[in-house]
């Protein structure tokens, strides 16, 4: 008996995007739903603000310059309310720096070689939004990497190098060229795009429909 082919889901996301964290946790619930096909998850980079320097910037000043004092507070309240039921405990007051996330995306790419992208993604979101850690800092990234099985010295050397900088920039540009203007975005089977942090039941239904359509027309995948 031929087993159904897996559905690949490419998650286009940034680790300083609270909606991406919410979307990830809702996706986790959807992934636990019963289905007759496998799902492969691949995380793809999208930097909300690649102009931020690698040392990061003061988060309070950055948000207030972008949204205003009252605007930043209202957005924080809206995000906290939207996170209800996800188990996320946002602590925006603990976050001191808005980081450049290029290195976090490089770490996530390398975690894919270990089959641990989904695990490192959750660790990065948790570190930033619940613990206020600077995920643009190489030492912090090494701490997080070690938690999922990286060798600290090897990881530190890789992060200090230029390895995969061009790849992250290229994949970020590809997402923008494809019309992605906000995250999270989910690319299903290389063909169908779903935007935003959706509820688990909705995700499960969409995944099943995408898998069915791709099974009926395999040539559609990655076209």
C-alpha cells in the first residue's frame, strides 16, 4: 500500500514578531490533530527590519519612534489578548533591545541539519518574548543553541563567520519578491499561501485541503 506523500509547510517568520510566536503555538495544536498524512516543517527567514544594526537598538525608543507611546502600549495589549489560550506569557517590559535577527535565522537554518528547526524556533521566541533575552547577541544564541544540542565552540565560530549570510538575505528577498509583506506566512506544498496566525481547527482543515489538491495534481507542488 502506497503511503500518502508528506505535506511540506514552509513557515516564513521573524523571531521578533509576536504574531509569529502566537501562530507557532497555534500551529503546534494543529499538528497534533489526527490525519492520514505527514507534515514536514521548514522555517524560512523574514527580517521585519534588516536595517537594525547587529548590536541592536533600545526597544522602548524604537517602538515609540515607530508607533508612538500610546500606540506601542495598545499594540502590546492587543497582542497579549490574542495570545489567550496559547500558553504564551508575554513580558514586554523585560525586553530591552530590538535585535537584528539575521544571526537567529542562521542558527535556525543550521538547526535544520539536526532536524530541530521547530524546537529552536520555539526556544528563540520564548527567549525573546517571555524572558527578555537579546537574541541578536552571539553569546545568547550560543546558550540557546547548546540547549538543543549544538557544540558551543563550533556554533560560536560559525556565528562569528560569514557562513550563510548570503543565503538568509537571498531567502528574505525571495519572500518579499513573492509578495510576502507580513508574517507569519505559511507556504503549503510550495503552492498555496496562508497568511497570519490562524486558529488550529482552521489550520487543520486548510492543511487537509492543500494535501488533497496536491495529491490530485502532483505537478502543482513547487510549481
